[in-house]
């Protein structure tokens, strides 16, 4: 029935003579100006109102699938300057990632079927919070926009056609509301000729809740039905009266080919929203560091500290550094992002829009066909240009120039929504933003760093501190003044691109300070050290809250505090922390089971320990009961007075104790949220987050937690991750011991102010019994949950220790990361093999290998799943077909099988344990174990591997040099080290003649033979694992040359031989009665020279440094790198002498852990290389080709390609015969003899070019092969 309607003043609809009257009151409608149609003064498409305020723009749009229309949506949002966009029918599911740069995303995906879904985008300058979400019959997503004038609640609605609307749950209060969406309901009030039951339901709800319909019956239509070729207006906007009065509705042109047109609502506001302040950042790429150092030196020279307090002195020094930075380092802001939209796409989109209007006005077959054709062409061009832009971006990636760009790109692809947003928090039902939210978080973090303890206990601790604090220092590291060597060593360890603290000084600035500035800094550090006074600015933190993925955004607990401290203060912390760690490790004060924040110790040590104990129990028919503790916010709950007491009890005293006390005293923090700083709050307890020395102090605090455990209860501790377990014949017996231990640990945490999480702390029973074992273990009054597969240190354990859950989890995470690699390369486009290989080895393989020492006992059926992940990755790297042999891919890429790497990791882990005699795993790997069961443990696997590799490792434990965790004072080299030569690039694509010429030019220019003594050194070892030799060739000005040859030891790597050669050279020169005035050591070992500058030398390197420093007292010493085997006479002579030395009698020598690990790695590489007949992927021209060329050549090499011979083999073709009919279509036939391609073959290659040249030749040869394939049109 067709009904014509008109609106009267009393709100009752009158109808024409041919229609029936629609009974009942009609919904209230906003003034004509609100519709954007009836107002005669309205200018369509301007988006501006006559009022002088700011227009908030809300867009509503049924996208009918938003992922394919993202490009158009980006362009529309930018051009129209949309503040909020409510999208219906997104067709997204939880696995789909979708974000728009500059907008915060609120989603409700349909979870009970396909299609549907809601998406609300809010410009990230507007704070907003989700307040409602429902989706049974009608999908609803509500947000509250916290505008500066008044909040505005916006509800995004989609009601599918057969469903009821069901708006009863929405009850507008006195707040400002607006509801937009696709209601799929009919009513004359919004332009339909009839009223259906859904329309009546919507009208009743509007009238009942005194809302206002912003739509007008005469508004342009928003929907075109392709099936019926009709237009309608299902997209409604409903608001409270105060919002409707200032709202103007405007229907836009079609967008992205959706049948629904977007609608823009312009809502007048009294004031504009405050824009986000974007602080300019330092542009270090354009920094003039020479000018910075010069100005910093001048500024520091002019400093006059006088009798000022340390706080003022530090302030003056900081100002001097920042002034030099402002004069030398430019600052800038991030460029505004522009979507990938161009004029060609805009023109095509305009054509589609014009033809869409024609089709809607006159829906003839011709108009419909024209529109569909134009839309198909637009879609094709959009897809093509989007792909081309991405292909260009990935193909242009260069590892030598764009390493940071690559990892930024991979991180961006791996994140759900990297967009910054305005933070909204909830407190007692009130939504907080900006300054209020920052203050709320500040008080929250202040509350988290509080500890409740009995007053008597606090008073007793203070008394004990007073009694002990004046005890005499027992070690010079606690009293000795800080040296320049310590500052130099600490500066070398500073990492770039770290955010500065409140003072604004960055690590980059500190690394470029001159000698005078460093001496000034040394004075400030020593004053702080001697007085125990820590400058106030160094104790102030700026906290940046980072949202935890998947957590409720309005909850303060969902934000991880990142504390930014002064880089100057952290530099001093680094110096003192090195002394403290040296003392603790040297005196064996730290618990042997603690591996957190300690050098040469890792989580894998703990995983291997618990796994070995469980396997030993299984061999003895016993069961293991374990409890995995979770300490809530352990760092924040450290009781500071208790910590000071423990510091004193550990033997720390003197200046070090006073400095630590000053470091912990009167600390404060401010939260920085969305550019707003909170007021300052005192952090009364806890160790300072972000501090360099904080982890070490925490280790001291928690150090004796394991001493309360009863006998027969083992433990492992990594920072605050504690696990305890007990072994017994019966689970109940083990549970009794564990119950006692849990009670003791719980009592200890209560005594020291820490909290054990009753929910996250879990119990587990490990047993080979098929019957599920149940135990009851209580923490206080609550029973701990017993779980079958607990996660400890990132690894999933299971009752039978089959490792199936862990391996399945690794497989899942590996495949997820492989999806990232697929986005970087296809078979015809993208980055060449170097880029995806780097991504694989950097992000995928570590996932597949983590915890290998523990799960090495897993069955082959489980570990095969990890092999399949690696094989999939290799196919992505090379663009290979699924049937390609694995060995061929491993060989070409240079990636060893996971099993081979796992065996090497086991062996290296065992070598490390040999050198850590205090770790519990040390004895367990030496002891004998029962072999009742066929299953093997880490102990069995290690001993098997040691027997197989006995020729490269020493069984004599006395020759295994103990690991030195921390050395103090730091060793500093007093000679210049040069690791580059002008003109020589790192690419390795220069000829030997060029390398020799550039090297000799540099030597003659910088080290003329008339004034410098030239000392050439070289070292070598057989198979890079044994029988080392070192050679030294010395050319003194005006004197005969000196040749020295010596052995390097039975077990020796090339690196060790190079170091020994340098050591032998220094020994030789030091023995001369008359030492040269200038000496240059010319070595081709870049790694040895770099290790000299590292600041963490092993024993061999330490002796070399001592010799060099002794020689530097009388001689100007330079160590210069030169390229190897390029025909330089001195280097060739030293190489010959080293080979002679390797043939002399070899003596056993001490073997450090780094040397043992190098030997193991060299054996692994050597075995892999022999397996592949000496093939070196770095010398293969294949890796210099483009992605498409690589794919073609590699597939032709293996024969697993698109030629008929292979397609027949895998069942795709019925015949292997070539189209020429002469022979099977193999790579040999296709490239060499096929008569169909004779002309192309003659055009590309000279006659007689061999198949080997075409597939294994130079880069130019391989490029010609790829070109031949392309011009023939053959699919490979």
C-alpha cells in the first residue's frame, strides 16, 4: 500500500484521499535545519553551519564489508575531517586486524554467524570509552565521547531484516544521546510508504523515551537495492532533544561501492577539542656531533660550580649539555600521514559515483551494466595499485641501509592497532581523561608501591639498620673513587634510541661527550658517591602508561607503567651496579638457584633443571608435586627499610650503602598521559622501576626466600618467578612436603611485605600413571588450583612431560609469524631472500627453539611439527613449491635443520653448566641416572653428544675455565682500534685487487714505513676447531723483518688463534730492548679487534689487553683491520707462518665457555657445509637477484617447477611431454633444446652456453635465464 504523508504542526500525520490514516502519535522530529534538506539556507556538502562554533562530524555508514573498502574510507575520513565514524556490517571476525591511522577502534564482531558486525572509529584527539555492547537480535555498540563541553553518548546499531529491533535495553538518561545505524525498518516518518512492525517498534521507543528523529521524510535516500532496483532510507539518526536542535544531517555520495551511502551529522559545539600536543624529537641522523662536542666542551669549561649544592651543579651541567644539543641537533615532528590515494583512483571513483546516480535515477539494464563495468574497472585498478605500492615498498627493503625500517615494518604488521589514542579511565562510575586520568593513575601507582607491615617490625628494622650502617667496608669496590675507566665502560654500554627522563638528556648526547665534559661528569659522580647524596632530578620519574593488550581500557590495572629516569642518573647507577654485582658474585652471596638478571644465566637453565628432576623421578617410579608461585607486583612491593637491612646483611657498607640509601630515599613520579602531566606523588616503597641497579637490589631482597624451604624440596628462582617441587613414591607424600614449603614461603612473603597471588599460583602433579592424581595444597585458607598444563617461564609443562602442549603452542605461534613473512614476499614480487630469511631467523626460529634444553626429550612425532614450520618458512624465503626437497632449500638458504641446531644448543648448555659449579644442574648433568625406561633425559642426550664431539671438547674439568660473571674494575684498552678502511664497503662485492689497492694506500698514507713498525698477525685452526697456529711478521724501519710462528693449542678456533697471534706479537715487541716509537698491528680478524673494545674480555683477551696497555706506555699503538687473502705481502706471510704453527706439537690449554661455544658452532657449520659439498650461500649469485628472478632460477635448479615433467610427477598433468612433442619438458630440455624457443634462446645466450652456467653462473647469467623464461611466457 502506498501512503503519501505530510507533517502537521501538532505532529500528526495527514494522508491523501487514497490512503488510510496511520493511527497513533508520530515521533518527534527535529527542526527543519536539523535535516540538512528542508532548510532553505543549507548549502549541500559544505559541512559548515551558520553558527560560529565547532562542528562535530559523525558519519554513519553500512559498509557491507569494510576491509575491501579501507582505502576509500581512509580518504573519506581525511577529506571530510570526520570525528566519529559508525560503520555497520563490517563482516569482521576476531582474526581480522583492522585499524585506521589517526583513529581509535571500537569493535563488536558477530560471534554467531557470518557478516554483520559493528565498528566505531573515533579520532584519537577525542577521548572516548565503550559503555555498551550487545548483539543478540540487534547489534549495538555504545561509546561515550568525553567532549570538553558535555559528554555525548553515541550508539551504533545494526538490525538485520528478519530480526526485531529490541531497543528496550537502551534507556536514555539525562545525558546527551545520539543513535545511528541501519534499522531495516519501515515508516512514513523516514520516507517509507508503509509502516511495518519494526518501524512501529522504533517509533514507540522514540516517543516513549522522548527522543527526536533527525531523519525527514523528504531526505534523499541512502540505500539502493540491486535486486529490486529501488531506493529507501533504512539508515536512521535519533537523538535527545538538546542534540537534535544543533544537528544537521547530510547524505553523501556513494563510497567504496556499498549499496548504502554514508550520512554525515554536523553537531554544533561550543568549543573546539584540544589538539594533542606532539613534542618535537631529536633528529640524530642530521646531528652535527663535532659541533655538539665542541660546544659541550666550551659550555662545561665555563661552568662555575663554586659552593653550590649538588642539585644545582647537576642542573648547570644538564643545561650545558642541552644548550649544546639545541645548537647542533635539529628537532622535528612526525609527518602527517596521507592515505595511498591518487588522482587516477579519484577519477575512477568519481565515474562510478556518477554512473551510480544515473542508475538510481533510471535503473535500466544499460545504466546498470555501465555502472557495474565501471565499478569492476575501479576495483581492479585499486587492487593493482595497492599491490604495486606494497610490492615496491617490500622490494626496496635493503638490509644494509634499512635494518630499522625492516623491523619497524614487521612490528607494524604484527600489531593489532598501533594507533595512539586518548586514554579514558573509570573511577567510581566517573569517566576520567587528560589531567584527571593522569592524576588517577599517579595515585594508583603510588598505592601499588605501598607495603603494610606491623609497626613493631618496622621499628625493629630501623634499629638494626642504625646498628649496622657504620660497619667497616670489606671490599675496596665499596669505597674507592669512581674512575674515568668506569665511566668510559658504562658509556659504551648505553643503548641508543632510549627515551630520556625528566631532565631531557639522552644516551646519544652522553656517548658524544668530549674529555672535558666527561671529567666534569666524573666530578659530579664522585661527589654523589662520596656524600651518598643523589640529585633530586635523578630520583624523579616520568611514568608512561602502556595499555596491556586484551585488557579493559578503563581499568588502571590494565596499564603497564614504563618509568623514564634521567640518563645521567642511570649512567651512575650502571657504574655502581657493576661494583655491586662484582661483590655479590665474587662472595657467592646470591642464591645458586637464582638466574634472573645474572650474566651467563638464563630461564633455560631453570627449565632444564626442573625437567631433569622430573625425568629422574620417572626413572625411579616416583611422582613429582610442584607449585608455581606468582608474586603480585613484586618490584613495587619491596619494603625499602627491609631492603636496606638485607643490603647490610649481605656485607655491603660504606659509601655504597650510603649511596643506595640515598638512591631509595624521597623518590617521586609523575604520570604523563596523552601529553598531560599529573601532579608529583611520592613512591614510598618498591625498587624504582626503570633503574639499572633496581633488579640487583631486588635479587638481594628476595635472595633468602628459598632458605626457608624444608629438606627434600627443590626450587628454582628467576627474579620473582619461583617454582618448588618434591619427589616421592606417592603424590600424597610429596604433597605433604610441598604443603609445608608453601606455608613457609607464604609466611616469608607476609613477613617481608610481598603478596602471593592466590589465583595465579598453581599446583601440578607429574606422573606417568594413567590415573589422574589429585592433591590438595592450601595457601592460607584457599586451596590452590591444580592444573594439568602450567606455564612456567613461558613453557607449558604437562603431567607426563611429553611436551606435546608446548610444541603445539610453539607451532601455532611460529605459523602466525610466518604469515608476516608471506606479506613481505610473493613469487613475483617483494623482497629477495635475504629479507624473509632475516625475519625468519630473527622472529620465527627463536620461537621454535626456546627451551630446547628442556623439551629435547620430546618424541619425534611432536618435534616434526616444528620441522614443518621451518620447512614452510624456507618455501616462503625461496618462493619454492610445496614438493621441493627440504635439503635443497636448507642448502640454498644456509639454514641448518632444527635437530642439528638443537644438539649443538644442548652441548653448549652442558659446557656452560661445567663452568657454573654452584648451579644445581651442574651436578645433575655429571651424575649417573637410572635407565629403567626407554625415555631419555637431558643427562642422557648430553652424554651421547659429548661422546660424539669428544675431539673438539675437553673432558678434563680442570681445563674448563670458570665463568666470570662480572669483572671489576673494567678493563679499558689504551690504544686506538680502527676497524674500517676508507673506500672498502661491507657488501663484499669488491675485487681482491681493489681491496689490496685501497688497503695499501691507507697503510702508506696513515702508517708510513719510514716511521711506523708494521706488525702483521694471523691465526688459523684445522676445521676451525683444533690444532691452532699463529703467525707474526714484523717489518721495522730500516731493519730486517722478524718472523714468529707458534702453536695455538689442541682445541682452538680461528678466533682464538687470531687473538693468540696478537698476544704473541705483543709479547715479542715487549721483549725488545729498544721499543718502537710507533707500532701498528695489522690483523684481518675484525671480531678480535671488536672484542678488544667490548669491555668484557675473557681471560685470553684480558692478557692481550694487559700487554697492549703496557706497550702503550712507551709506544704509540694502533690496531688496524685489513682484509684477508687479498695479496698483501705481510698478511700472506703471517698466514703462512700460522699454518706452519698449526703443524707443530700442540699442548692442551684452558678452554673458556665462549671458546667452547665457538668450537661447537664451528663444528655444526662445518658438518652442514660438508653435507652440502662445500656450498656457500654467500657466494651464490642467486641471492643477488630480484624476488621474481630468484623464484624462477631456484625452481629450475631443483626441477620442482611448473614444467610438465614435474606436474606429471605430482599428478597435475597426464603427460610429461613438452609442447614441442620431442621430449619430456624438463629444465634441461626447456633451457637447452626445445625447438619452440630457439629464437628466444639465440636472442638471450650465445651458442654453446651450458646448463650449469644458466643455473649456477654469475648474477648476469642468472638474470639472462630469468629473462628467457619471461619472454617465452612459460610459467615456472
